[in-house]
C-alpha cells in the first residue's frame, strides 16, 4: 500500500462518476451514494431536497466524500477521501454550473440536467453542494 500523489488523486477523481457522501446525523454517520462532477478544485454533488442528507448538511456542513475502485480479487484497489466543509449552492448560476459539471463528468450532454436547477433553486432544503479539495488523501495497492 502507498499514498497516491496529488496528480494521481486528481486523475482518479476526474475518471470516476460515483462516490459516497458522508455526513453526521446527530451522533451517527449517514452516507449516500451520488453521482458527482469535478472541475479540478471542487466536487459538485447533491441529494434530494428535504431528504435526510439535506437535513444533515443543513445542521452541520462538515462532510466526507469517498471514491473507491477495486478489482474483484482486491489485488488492485484505490481509494480517495475528501474531508471538508461543504457549501450549499443557492444561486442559479452556481447550481447550473454544478449540474453541468456532473453531466460532463458522466459523459452526457452538458445541458442534460439543466431542468434540475428550477426544481432545487428556491427549495429551502435544497442540497446542491460544492466540496473543496482542501483536505484530500488517497491510497492505492501499488
């Protein structure tokens, strides 16, 4: 096992499209899997407005975001974790940028998720998030 370089971490985050968003629900952890986008500095993701994750992030914006990869024998594996204070996006342009990052990451047309913006823009418990790569680490099997 070895630590991944910063370049390996960035390339890993750029390649994948699915990760685990982890928050705190009172005194217990709570996690959901989400698709995400990455622009080189921030991970963009979200969850159902008014859902349990949205309520957790409203109470405490400190989250972890985990991305893992492994072959079936576990001979080769990689894992990256980002720990940060998530920023809830509330402005139209910020949410639009976020969903377009997610679409690009998934190899979809950039405007594929534009209709989501109107649904979450004015929702008091929307959960469009921007997570900075302020504290990030990664490990690999080799």
